[in-house]
């Protein structure tokens, strides 16, 4: 199948979370961890995370080299320029080599445009790949924040992993309610409690696709194993146990559901349906992930709102199940309507037989 297009690209992990969720504490602990010695961390302002006493030198105008080899870069222009400058300085030898990037967003930021930037800027697409979104949630005030702040709901809904901070400052009953609320918003994302920002970097890195090898891609894409025996009819029922998901509607209108199609697609039919869906309701497609059977070939699709990553063909099916399976995290969208759209596109690809 030729060269694996993901192997040479630098993975980018995004750290999100509403104001007061603990991002500063987490980043300040991460940059001191020995395992971060070949990681570039992009933050809003170096002084905010209190690392000045660990600085060894200023490698360039906006980049600081820590004693453990971790690079800290402050954003003083737009994200594209910051990433381009980092890559250029790395290639020219002006800063030490690094293998991945961790990017912290501001507390009020919608992470979707950041993910989209990594998929649409051609200069960045050639060198970087989106590896995963980690969202921090305040364990003591998360329920109130999610009820009042739409930005916080969006940050949770599109995350690949949720870190619950300040769990030591709340009681077990409230913590359980928060976890249930998070699961209703984003049941696919794994949850982990973090106290005082202490976490092993391996817990939040390598969440996404790193290769097109089938078994690895399968596990990374869905963050869990799929029970093959429970997924066969979900495309028509959409309330089964596929991926452990069942449609749960939050007052915000956000719902997670998955669709299964037993018949293969032709690419023109599938892509046309997807294009129509995104053109009409792209703003409400918070996150889409799936493996699609296109004339027998397993293609991975991933998208955030209007923007989809370049389609990746796996080197083989991860199991005997060759059904198309697509997971949606969407706002105020009916699963049966989306199902009907894709079914119609697949039916239209087959001409009527002549009597």
C-alpha cells in the first residue's frame, strides 16, 4: 500500500478546559516531567505557569528550553504562524529537536477551529497531525459551569479524554453526578481524575491515529474495543450497544449515537451524502468518527463540524466485521434523518433493473 502517511508527521495534542479547570496547574507539572524531554508545549504566556526558575536558555525569541529538554513556546501571533515557526526553527537547528506538540487553549476557546486548522492549512497538514483533544473539567464546579456555559459543553463534547480536576474538593455524590453528566455529553471519551495536575504524560498523549495499521487504528479511533455481536443492527435501531453508546440527550440538545451500514458504499455516494450533511448542518456536527466500507476497502473518517481530516485507508479490516460504523456527537440532529440520508445515497448509486 506504499508509505504510511501518518508516520512522518508530528502529533499535536490539544489541552482544553473552561476557566478555572486547572490547565495552568496541569501544564506546569507536565513540563517538568522527564518524559516531556522531546515535547514542545505551546502556551499562552510562559510566565503564567511559573516555570522561570527551571529555564536554561531562551532558544529563540518566544521559545524557552527547560532543564529536562522540554520546549515551551508562547503564542504571540496566530496558531498557524507559531507552528510554522516551531517547525522551521527545529529544521534549521535553531531549537532542539522535538517529537510532538502539546497545545494549551484559552479557557473560553472553542477547540473546534484549532482542530480544523490542523486539517485545512496545507503547510501544517504536511508536517503535523491532530493526535487528540484532552478537556479538563473542574470537579468542584463542573456541573454549574456546564449548566451556564455553552463553551464548556462544547469543550467536553468534542474531547477524546476528560480529566476531572479538584476531585479532592468535592464529595463522592457530587463527583458521581458530574461523571454521569459528562458521560451523557460524551460517552465515548474516557474519564480520569487528576489531583493537583499530577499525571503521567502517557495518559494524555497518543490518543489518536498514529498509523494506518488496522488493529492500532481501530483501537485509537474508538478508544475502546467493539463487541462485534452487538453492533450488527444498530444502523436501523440506533439505540443498541454499539461502542457502549446509547443516545442520551442533554438539555443542550447534544446527543451521541452511532450508525451501522451492512452494505458497502461507493465513494461518490458516501462523500456526496457527507458533503450535503455538512453543508446543511455542519455547525451541529461537533465530532464524527467512523470506519466506512467503500467497495470493500476500510476507510477512516474523522471530522469536526464542517471540516474533515483527509480520509485514511487502513491496511486491512481489524476483524471479520466489515460493516460501516460511524459515531456522531451532534447537536439537535435526529439519528434517523442522518441514517435516511446515507441510505438514500447508497440506494441511488444502484440503477433500477430493467424488466
